[in-house]
């Protein structure tokens, strides 16, 4: 059964309205969006309908850092900026701990929420300007202020959503966060962006933590960047725990109790896991082609997120550690193509 929520910031919603007006005034949309608009009267399209059309240009499996031009021959910079701001929340069943190699299968699968969030895209394999470059850099260096602003705009909807869901259940939220945008997306900043994101998360909790009382803890894993650190910010525990620095048994889809340290009590928390997503792919990216790779693909393979996105039930294979589609399909991308599945926005959009 398809059941997901599309989350955007109020600022992004205004950005959508401004872009519609720009197209009405003669601005040329990117080629993929042009194809979606060719039989439409842009003057009669609502912002929600426009977001659905823009999302329909996404490919199930694609790598934005290497395959996207971003010069209008596929998408333009305005479209990529909007797409990068969109989050998708998916309530899933978790079958393993999301280890990239030899994952631990949970004896009892449990419910959690995946929150797909694109990091800053600072690499372009076509030698064009990367989608988020102009916003977050100055003179070829990361501008901490504008980098924070981009991350804040993208993170806030998912934090608000997690806080609200946990509150409605009478629980506290435990959130795992990977190095969003710190891998291939980081381009020349790879190996250095994890620390910038750490500082951004600290500032974010300082600025918004008081309004998120049901966030018990944020567990940030920048893989091999940063050192082990612990903070308490506005009542939220912020743990910096790089996987390769003594935290090898704490992958991102464990039960919250597994992350407890001395005097911690996370056992009754609801798990939310941020997923390092791609501006122009479907949630799960690599795994639509059958590959359990990247944060996106690994967390899709470790859960039933594909069933939630497509409405087609599959089954977790303990021998391959993958949630596979029914036998008549080669992979989940074939499920989308054969059933003409679309990501639905109209009844799923939340402006937070």
C-alpha cells in the first residue's frame, strides 16, 4: 500500500510559486519539465500540481552528481534547487540494521520512519555548475552561513515531522543522521564537509531544539570524519559517532536501545532515520536497479520502503539482505515501469 508524506519548507513553497510566475513570464523550463508542461496551461496549474509535475521528472535510479547537466538540457538550476528541498517521509518495516556489508538481521522486524533528504550537491560530472554551488560557496570555499541556510531549509520539515509523529504517539523520537551530501555530492570538499554538517546540526538544534521537545536524541554518523563527541542542546542529546571510530556495531537502523550509553534511556523511543537522498531520483535510488549501495540504496534494501512507494508487496530475502519484488519482476525499477507508478503529491504534501 502506498503511504508516504512529501514534506517541504514554507520558503520552498514560495519558491515554487515564484518559479511558476517566472515560467508564465517567459522563463524557459528545463527539457524534462517542458515535456510535462506541453499539454498544460501553466496559468491554470496550482503549486501542488506543479510540484507533482516536477517530481514526475525524477528517474527511479540516477546519480545527480555525475549524470545531471543542470543547464536546461535536462533540468535547470531553479528546478534542481526546488527538487533538492523536497523531503519524503516513509513509514517502513525494518529488517536489518543497514550495515553496508554483512548487515545484522533483526530477529523481530520493527517499524521506523525513513526521511529522505538531499544534501548539498556540489559536484557536476558534466563540467557545469553544480546545483547548490552558487548558494553555499563563496570564492570557491564553503560559506558557513549560506550552507547553514540551505541545510536548515531542508532539515526543518523532517525534524518537525518526526517531532509531531512522536508526540502523536506519546513517544520521543530518536533520529539517526548520515553524512548528508558528504560523499560523492561533496566534490572537492569530500572529506571536509562532515565537520561543516556537524556544526550546522549544532546550530540547528540551538535555533530550533526548544520547538522540538519530542526529539530525544540525534545520532550523527559522518563515517570517518570528526571525533566522538556528545552535547546536550535544548534538551536534545546530540551524539557525534563516526562509524569507523569505535562505533562499528551501531549502524543507522538499529533499535534505539542499541545506541544507549551510560545513563541513556532510548529504549522507548521511536526510530527515525534521515537518508542521504538525491535531487532527481526516487527514494531508494540504487536499489531500484537491484544494488544495495549508498545510504539511499542500503536503507531501501533493508526495509519495505519499495512496497510503500510502489504499492507492490515484496519480501525480504535473508540470504541476500534485500527486500525483493515479486518473482515476475527483475527489480523495483521494472515494477515502476510496468505498473506506470507515479509519486503522488496531491494528497501527500505537507508544508512545514
